[in-house]
């Protein structure tokens, strides 16, 4: 049986660099009622920042498009989904490799997907050439003082 969510938000915005900060603010505002630690808040903002930046730079190659950001919460678990309808990722396994970037001329670090995965409790990515990419993460905001001491 599917659990009833406590809160839900969905927003679609232009794939332009100015909206990376906008997406971070949306996530911060959405999770504040869940009383995250500063580390959890920063990790979720970083995940969204990396995902949105990847949509803009890789998915749409800075030519514009739309990004859909979906946020759900159930108890102390948050699910964030970032979708672009851009070109897709040709080789997903290679894209997941640490330091791999398809844009070395732009001095990209190649760590975006790795950072998103490390900061998530669950990380899923699906991409189809010519249709776009979906990144879905889950993060449990329950914490113990020992974990964050």
C-alpha cells in the first residue's frame, strides 16, 4: 500500500543559470518544516543545484528549455525529482564515473552525479536519448546527535 504523503510541490521553470539559486530556495523552504540539520539542508540544496546545473549545461547545452522540480515529503523523508526534456545521456555508466565530464573544455569537474549520490539515501537516474533525464533522490531527515556530532 502506498503511503500518503504529507506535502507535495511541483514547479516548472526555465533552464537558465539564474534559476539554479531559485531551485535551491524552493527546496530549502519546502524542507524547513521537517526541521533538517544544517548539514542535511546544505546537502539537499547541493543535490538540487547539481541536478539543475546538469539540466542547463548538459541536457539543454545552454540553449534553454524547461526543468520540472517535484518535491514530496512523508514523515521525515523527502523525495526530490528533477526532470529535463533535453538531449539525454548517451552513456549513463560512463557519466556516473568519478571525474568524467562531457564538457572538459568548460572546466567541468565531472563530480555532479557522484555528489548527488553521496548526499542521497537513495539515488536513481534514468535517461533516454532525445527525450531527457530524470534524477530522483530520497533523503531521510531523521537524525541522531551521534551521526551529526
